[in-house]
C-alpha cells in the first residue's frame, strides 16, 4: 500500500523538476518501501510564487468560509485514519495504536483552529476627538514556511498548518523525508477539502538548502520550525537577518520530580507511559527522573517492572507497545550516551542494548546515578532512556530541574498543594504538568523558553504568531 510521495505545489501533485528522489526506509525491517521527491530550487521558487498567489486568494475568503474548509479536512482525516496510521507506522516505526492517536489528534487540532480563526477580534480605541474612529485590526502575516521533523510527522505539521490557515495565511510545508507519506496525506485532506491552489504546498529535500532558500525569499513573511536547538538557533538567526517572524519549538531535557508524599504508583504508571511513547523520541518526554531519596529505590523497582512489561516489536504486529527507533543514527546515539554514563559510574538497571540485527530496535532502558557531568545528564537523549537520580530537598530538586539551558516541559508529583504551587512558580520551562499528563491539547499552549524555543503553538496563543496588528485612524 505504500506509494512514492510527490511534491504538492500550486494545486498539483508532481515529481521534482530534476526528477531526483530519496529512498524511504521502514525502520522495523530496514527495507526501502518507497521514495519521496527531492525538490530543487526551481521547485522552491515555484512553491514560493504559488504561496504568494494562494495567500492573495485565501486571505479574502471570510473566516467563516475558511472554517468550513478546515472542518471538512478534519472529517477527511477521520475517514482515512486507518490508511494514514498504517503508512505512518511503516515509515516511522511507532506502534499502530500510537499512529492512530496521532491522526485523530490532528483532526481535533484542525477543528479547534477552524473555530479559533473565526474569533481573531480587533478592538475600537476611544478617541480624543469627536468623529474619530481608532481601530486596531488583526490581519494575516502572509505566506508561511514551516519546517517539521520525523518523530511526529503529522502532529508537528498540523499545529502550524491549522493556525496559519485559520489566520488567513498560505503555507509551504517542508515535511520530513524519513516519514513523507503520512505528512502528504495530511496535506491531501486540505486539498480535497477545497483549499484553493497555492494555499497549501508541500516540499521535501535537503533541509539546509530548503530553509536557506525559503527563509530568504521575499514572499515568505513568517517561519515556524520544530527540531533541535542548534538548528533552531541557526534558522532563527537567518530569520532575523531577513526580518522574518519566527516560532521555534526546540529540544528539551524534561525533569520529572517525584516527592515522597506523592502517589508513587500513579507517578510510575503515567511517567513510564510518557517516557517510552514513540520509543522516547518525543521532545517533551520525561528524561531526568528526580526522585526524593527516601522513595528512590521503591520508585525505581516499580518503574523497572513497568519496563519489563513493554513488548518491543514491529509497530504493525499485534501487541507491540514500543516500536523501533526511527533510524540508525538514534541507535548509535543511545549506545554512545549509555557507554559514557556507565563510565561515569552509572548503573544500568534494565535494558541498554540493541535488539537483534534487523531493524533499529533498542531495549527500553533505566539508568541510575550517572554523574552530573555525564553526557546523558546534559544532552537530550531522544530515545528510550530513563535517567534516575535521587534528591533530598525541594530546593535540590528545583536546582537540578533548572540547571540546564533547556526549558520545554516538566513533570511533578506531590500530594501537597503548597508544594505543587511552588513547583509551578519555580520551575523554569514553558509547560509544567503536575500529578497528571496535561500537555499537548489543542486548546492549550505548547512551547518552551530559554534554549527550548520561543513562541507557542496550540491554544489561543498559537494563532497569534500568524497575525499582525494594523492601526487605522479615521475621521
């Protein structure tokens, strides 16, 4: 069922101008399952011109009618969910049930922004003189270039795409070459729903070439990027050079703080599920588990038992609860991080090895007591590694939680409302969820601070980046 993926430019699905393609590999089998078109600068120039024309048309359509198109796209996503989810599992590796959740969540995001776009209100400012009207108007910023990664090939696009379209912008999506087919189906849902030609465009190719070309292009007025902090800093600098508005959703190293007075079983259940979802390849995954010392060993023991129950396998297989890593680069990264951690004095309680020699499978792993200077305590692992260290006091936990330059997400568990309030006030990150999993809903902001990015996606905040203010004073 897997087919070769094309570009979508100016209302047409087509091959790249040069005819080049990139192979797509199934990470569970290491087999090439298809190809994706590799865009040239000729394709990018056409996409930028198409987005400019699409914006001129789309911005004139009323928010009410734009909402109709978007709601229809959400309906199509739900109707096609089984096919899209299967494509995602084949190319990205995550279990089929996780892929289904991602497709369904995308439909929810589309619907939420479809309604939010109808409420981009301006205001009337009281004037100092008689007969003067002072209006603050909200207008779409213009054509958008969006750059997205492979770990959530639909989820990472849909927030940018939906917010942009709801605001009245057109968009060029540079989607991941590793997982192109599922991203393509998201774009197809908007095309089939009636988005005018040029409103939604899709390209694949060499990331550096595409970003440098599109960010500098005069037609593009806004960029949005999800990916690593080093690349995000480069793109933000390039956007600044050209005075382009930028939203950056970058890396993290999320602390998960568990106090002795918390419900340990609930913390273990929720945090273990969050840690090993998508084989740990999640920017908001809990990574540094900070456990109060008098419950450290009981927590680790319970967590290890949860890990023992995880079935690693091909995401299409019945019962598989964790799939492979997305590529061999992640395998090498896990092995290097673990070797360094063990050399620093860490103990591997469970896991720590590649599984088999076919497919990019790696054991879910628990590491305890690495040194503070070890790589795994300072670099985002982005894989199935749970790193556990004890702490004594509240202040100790906060100091470690805030030690790194990252500030994307944090988790905490306590039965004390006083402690919970203090955690929310003192943890330095863009999102904090206490005593439950509360991140990533369509109606809530999603984004980080410090080296984890700038701006938010999701919620009312998500559409703000795609709107600009115009002041009109009339007498």
